[in-house]
């Protein structure tokens, strides 16, 4: 799925990079440790920027936590999007992340601007 999203973003004219977010958290010994979280895609076009995570399945709470954690750690207010398997129309969760189905993303050229 990530390869399909990547190729579609390039075809739409976006500059696409992968991203890393650094966070600091306590380890088991109580010491602060630096950890790096991956953002699947950082997408730029002009003054617009989108952070995109791609997830085949987000049915479990653990998977949702994993996918949302890197987006939650990004300190700016650009749109954060999760593309999941299926046909879901875009909607926003309680944290303001846009979640949309892969089929919707592919069929609507302006899918990143919607919602």
C-alpha cells in the first residue's frame, strides 16, 4: 500500500519524503531516552504540507496507537492524514487527524485537500 500511495503522490506532483520525529521518554530504569518515530510520508507542494501514515488495518487499539503516535509528536499544525485499506470517506477523529480509505484516496485527485 505504501508504494501505491507514494507513486500516486508523485503522479499528483507532490514532493515526497519520509520523516522522522524524535521524542524523549522514560525507559524501564527511569532514565530519559531518545526515540525516533517514523512518518511514512512528508508531502510538500508550494506552501502546503501533509503528514501521511499508511496502515492496512487499524482494527486494534495497539495498531491505532502505533500509527497515531508519530503524528501526535509533530509540533506543527499541518494536516495529518492516515490512509487505511478500504473505501472509507474522509473523516476526522477526536485528535483532528483525517482518516480515509485507499480507494477514496486514489479515486479523488483532491482527496488531500478535502476535510
